[in-house]
C-alpha cells in the first residue's frame, strides 16, 4: 500500500513539514502521513484563494499552520490563522477554510 510506504519511509527520520506537500497553481494538494484507526495526520498545500467548502466531520480536527495565512470559519465565525498558530475544529460543527495567501497546514484528525 502506497500510503503505508510513505509513512514507513519517514519512520525514525527528521523531515521538514513544509516540504511534504508542494504548491500547485489553482489547486489543493494533500499528503497523508499517518492513517490509523485512531486518526490521520495529513499535510495540505493550498494555492492562494483555494479552500475547502463548509462541511462537518464526526471527529475533532486540529489544524497547525505551517506557512501562510488562511481564514477558517467554525459555526460561521471567522478565524484568521497564520504560521505557527493552531486551531481546533470541534466534531459535528460546520467549518470551512480559504487560503488568504499560499498556505500549508498539518491536519490531525482524532477519532
């Protein structure tokens, strides 16, 4: 399985988060780092203006901003996030994301 290989290739090695997903024009790129029954860890790269439309998830999700800035709305309340910051999106509450600049984040989904 390719996903398992990616994770195994990183075990016990130092990696730079921002290098794990490359920007692509007019796109959102993701790379799953860990996929386990207890949750997932994924790195995302958003081109400026790209985003994720409003949705809900059945589990809490932690977003850690690797670089850039984005607007994350939770229950319709906007939150501006930037490099070095994090925000937790609670389970079952609608949320959306839009990159204000090119933006990379680490998403940790806890089941």
